[in-house]
């Protein structure tokens, strides 16, 4: 394969589970040698598709796919402006696909290329919601019955849903929530869950940036008696200075990073040990290449990984997460949204969950494929999202 070259690069858009997914396929001039990567940015999928098909493809065709680091670096600077979610996701699709190709050339799964297994499988957490505490406990118990030992508890969605909310006349449309009512409800929820399920189960919670910084600090202190595994995304990336206050006031472990794009957003938090878990969306920061470096950086400071793993990560992206989980000594936990039967059909070789752990295939590369004919049966909706327009009862817009 001395003259191995990239022959084609294209974005494949599909929504088998009703969530828009973007997968990049990188083909080479070697018959049947190709790779897949996740570039899913659900809220702006068409922009990512354009970046891949109209810009990255002509830049990459003819290059050696084994030059992963150089390709990542040159893709990042080729547009001059960088570190934005559209371009980062597009580059991620290419980057993961190149690691997939390299694994196939070497005849090894990607986790071997990253240094080999530190564990046989990755422990996962799943999400239990409900309209009231009893319903949350019921849903937590269902996951416990499946062998899960880490479960995130929410009630009424992110920020909760207040029973009574008085809006002003002419209030603009949006996803309304009452932050004060939410703050009151969360400690009561965890008190109820602990009293019914005991201390053997690890519990998590996601604020999803629905509170002001001082409210987050107060809630973290109130939750200390319930010994959370971690409290997630209590602050926005723009509020880095508040992490020192939060850290000094509460012993509740902190997880952060879902919205991060730029290394400067996490550098200070990691080097000053102001968080306990890094949970970036791997495609959002540019793929496996930067994520491996981030995991190693975090390892130096005793910070563990908890990569973002919602429904708007493709099975290819989930596979990349788990390969990195297996090879990272400072792995903490893996978020898991689940891969249903339809997704399994479109993405044969998807990771599998057994008794609270997720496993990847030992086949070369990422060990996953895509059935493009089946993928085409599930077109993306490409709708402008509504849930991101979060508002307080008086209509004030807040960042989700």
C-alpha cells in the first residue's frame, strides 16, 4: 500500500431513531478499504454536510490517509478561523474514519492503536426521568434490574417543569422552566430516591446550565448528603471563573465539558483541578486525535473521563467513545443513550451492552459499518430545534 490515497470523502445523513445523525465515509484507492467517523451536530447538520462535501473533500482527496496527525492539523487551520462546532464536527468525521482505516490496515481494533486495553468493557450510566419522585424511582429500578449501577436522575426534564408558572402577556415561545422551583425539587428527589433505593446505587444529575452560578453552588451544597457520583454541567463555558467558588464551597464531584469546543475552555479547569470528570462531546472537539490528547492531559491531574454519549451521537461515535474508554487509564464512566434495533440494522457491529457494561467488537478499526441502503430509508428532518430556546417564567432567555 505504498501509494495509498484518499479517493473520496462524503457525509451520510440518516435518522433511524428519529434523531439526525451525520457519518463521514472516507474511501481510499484500495478496493473495499474505507473508514467511518461521526460528525453529528444535530442542530446544524446541513452546515456540517456542506463543510465535509464542499470543503474537506477537495482538500483531502489524494492525501495519504495514514497521515492522521498532519491531516487533522491542516484541516483545522485550512479555513483560517477554527475551533467552531461546525468545522470541528466535520473534521471529527474525517479523523475517526482515518483511525478506522489505520486499524483495518494494521489488522487491529482502534483501542490497540491507542495503547491497548486497560479494561475489558466500559461501565455506563443511563438516564431515568419521571414526572414525580415515585416515577423516577420506578425507572431507576428498571435500569438496576438490567445490571446498571450508575444512573442519572432527572425529574420533568432539564430544569424541571413547574406545575404553576405565570407568564406575562405576550410571552414569546420557548421551553419555559422555573429555576427556583427546580432548585427546591432536586434535593427532595434525591432524598426520595436514596430512601427507597439505598446507598449501593451511584446517582448522577445534570443541571444542564439551567441555573445561575450562585444557584449551582447552593444546589451542589444541598446535594452533598446524597453522595452523588457527579453533578453535571452546572456552569456554562463562559463562567470558568465561578469554578473556583464552586470548588471551595462543595464536595459534590463536578463533571463538565459538554459544550466545549476550544482547548482554552478546559485547560484551566483541568490544570487547576477544578473539575473531577471531563465529559466533552468528542466530535465537537474534532475527533479521536484531540480526545486522546485531552484524556492524557487529564490523567496528569487525576481527572477522569466521562465522554458525552447522548442519542445525538451516532453508533460510530459511540464506538469511538468506547475504544478510547478501554485504552484510557483515567476512564471514569460512559454516558449511554442506548442503540435500538433499527440503529443496529443500519449500523452493524454497533457496541453492545451487557450487565451495565458496553463492549466493542474486536474487528479491525472501529469494528462498525453502515448499511447505506438502509440508512437512506431514514432521512433527516433538518428542523430548527425548539428545546434550546430556554426561558424563565418572565420570558428571559437563558443558555441551555
